[in-house]
C-alpha cells in the first residue's frame, strides 16, 4: 500500500479503501484524536485493526504512523489495561492515575490501538476510568474497535466529534475485490460489504471444570484460562491453588480475583505489571512467589507450591510494604556492605535514615548513625567500612565506623571527594569498588561524566548523554602476570545506556546494554568466571549479565527498581514498596 516507503501487509476482503482511510487518519495531525472502527458483527473490525497493527508497530514503522501500544480489550479490566499499557510504554503503574501522570510527564506523541472494546469486562468503566482520560492528554490518539450504539462508544466524552469508519457502509469496501475474495474463500459475494465469519474463527466453548485430582499442569493455557470464569464464583480449592494463577493467562485471572482480598489476590495484584505480558508460566510463578515471601503462613504455603515451577530466577527473601513490619520504607539507595558491614546490605529511605540487614536472610540488624539525615540519591561503603552518602543536592558526606578496617583513611577519603567535586559538575551518583582497599569512591555527574581518583589525580570520562543516574564498581582478579586488583566501573544514564569503564584504560566503545528509558540502578560483582553486571530501567525491567559466561537473566517484580546491589549470588533490589533478594544462578 502506498505511503511511507514501508510496504503494508495484504488487506483482504476488498478493504483497501478502509485501510487507506485509517492510514490517512494516522498521517493527518489535524484529524480527531479518536478514530472508531464500527460496523455490525461480522464486518471485520478486528481483522482491519489487526492489519493496521501488523503494519504500524515495531522499530521500523514510520514515525508518523507508529502505533505505540495495542490493548486487546476482550476480557480486559481497568487494572489489566493499566498494566498492559504501562508495560508497552516503558512505565510501571498499578492504577490509572499514576499511568496518566507518567504519560503526561513524558509528553511524546502516543498512539494506542484498542480492538474489541465492546468485549471488555466492563466497557463503559474502561472508557470512563482510563481511555477517555487518556484522550484528554494532548499527545494521545486512540483508534478503537467498538459498535456505534454500544456502551463503550457512548462513554467517550473527551473528543466530541470522533472520526468514524463504519464497515457496514459500502464506500469502505471495493465491490469487485470483495466478490473475487469471497469466491476464493468459498463465501457469498452477495454478502457485500460484510465478510462474515470467514475472516475470523468462532470462539471456543468454555472449558469444563476438571474433576477433583486433575493435574493442572496437564491442561492447556486456554482451558486453564477458561476455568477462571467458573473459579470467580467458586470459593473452593481451585480458587486457592497458586499454580492456577501462574499457569493461566493473566487477564482472566485478574478479572476473577478483582474483588478478593486474600494473600494470593493481593500478591497477584502487586505482581501484575510484571506478569501481564509474560508468556512463560514459570516466570509468572517466580514473580508471584517473590511477592508472597515475607507474608503469613498461608502466603508461605502458596509460595512453596509455586516453587514446583522452577524458573530462571528465584526470590530468596523479601520485605514488602503492608506485609512485613520490618519493611524499611522506600529503598531510594542501597549497597552491599564491606569492612565492619561485610555480609550486610545498607538501605537508605527517603529521609536519609540508613538501616542494615543481613544480605543472606533479610534479617534486620541495626542502623548507621547519620549525624544529620537528609534525602539521599546515592550510598556506598568503602573497603574500610566508611559509608559515603550523596545527598539529593549532590553533596557527599562521610560516615566513619567506630572501628574502621584497613583501607583509605578518612582524611584521604575526604581529600579524594573534594578533588572530584572540584573537577566535576553536579554530582549525581557514587560507588565504591570492593576489593580495592586503598581506592576512593567513584562519582558520576549530571553532565554524563564518571570520575575516578587515583595517585593523587582525578581521571574523568564522559560516558553518557545526559546525567549519570547510577554507578557501581567491582575489582577484577588478574592472572599471575597481571595486577590482581583491576577496577571496573559500571554506569547507567538517563540516556538508557549501561557503560563499562576500567579507569586505568579507555572505556568500552559501545554500551553493554541500552534500552529506551532511563537507567535507575546498576550493580557489579565478580566471580571466578568474570564480572557480573546488573542494571534496572525506569519501567521496572532488570537485566543481569554474566560477562564471563555470556549468560543473561531478565526479570521484573511488578515495581520500579530504584537501587541494586550484588552480594555473592544474590541480587538485592530496592523498590518503592519493598526490598527483595533474588538468586539468578539456578
């Protein structure tokens, strides 16, 4: 089909005029920001929108015709719609308000396609609570599939005169091409302009409830998902079986537990942004199990059942808001301890208070006495046990332990911090390199540079476009003919890139990872096979990359990740609603 230079897929049933109309709507910035594809049942609304999605999504789609998110509305609730849109738009949100706020703050043009809106769990509620408010944001455009007289179409108010493409009207179908297509398909050319059921398959009948004793894992995902229509009104054992949550598709599960308030339902809702688009049941089980850790005995039993589906990673301990009385508050910064804090993790909350936990078990141990707590943006611990606090205004502070271990003494540390401060701009990130006893902390700044102090001088490299948002370091062991203590710095930036730099040499020329949203945290560690690097982005996505073996593990928990640390084989995650440790070496 003509236009941008990218060839559109073939459009059947003589629908070329309708396809051209949709592309024209996408191309015209003056067109109404709501386009409704209408028509009676069997008119091919979903088929036309599926064609549009195939041709206008992906990185190679032309900018003006790019569809940024697709929300198949059949069976969807407001909650699942929020999760799905957030996932596709690189955001984490559990409710409409935060999602709308994040999209408004982003400000980029956003086109969303919503097929089968009339088949949502509550179409009018989905429009009123989410889709209509989306249209009130200036950069958002929606193309939807909804009947003219349905509850969904009537609920829109933000765009008083939407564009309407009614497939029951003959001008949207080429009569000759329709007749030729109908003969090829064994259909009736006299049905023009309605293709009827030829374009789609009839819905499968609901699956029967399996008899007691049936092994759930022996059933397919379709059958398990259909079970939830029965389970929703059945308080029996199926409704409490955590495997049924992980094995069925997330949308029907969520609809079925919408009004429940037991431990499983609460954990599922917390995990929602991480599981809504996850195709692997074992990964869904790992997320749900992590969300159940630290709960009551019922939650613990459910977590044990979910362990039967081993995934690529596993939660070891967690402290969640509203579940654990030792939840340390939002974890704005954390770091693995050293010196007198060896084997511990230090966690800073929004006020600047710093608490300590056992890294292996999550047991609360104590606190770091901070003379004048204030909001922090970074936290590190040197080899000698001195805590380096970087406050929200970019000012470093040193907290020396009562019994420091061998390492750069406090006066040397302060001199190094002063030297870096004089050589840099607004400081934005801090990291200490474990294993290097006499090293000073590395620092990143708002101009994208990372700074390293050694041999009385500051070495700097600009690694990012925009601020350095996260920084970590580790020491690599050399061979018998090499320096046994080689520093490696890992930085993350607002530009979405993760960079590696050994400050005694030139930085790696290319980013080790890059995604389309800012990096929020990084961590670094070393094994006998080589370094391990972890990074988190603002959409809650975390990637752990073993640079020695080439292994990669990706994970989400359902929350943003504000801070990371590696402690042995455990990856520690600091989140606004929890603190968790996961093992990625299974």
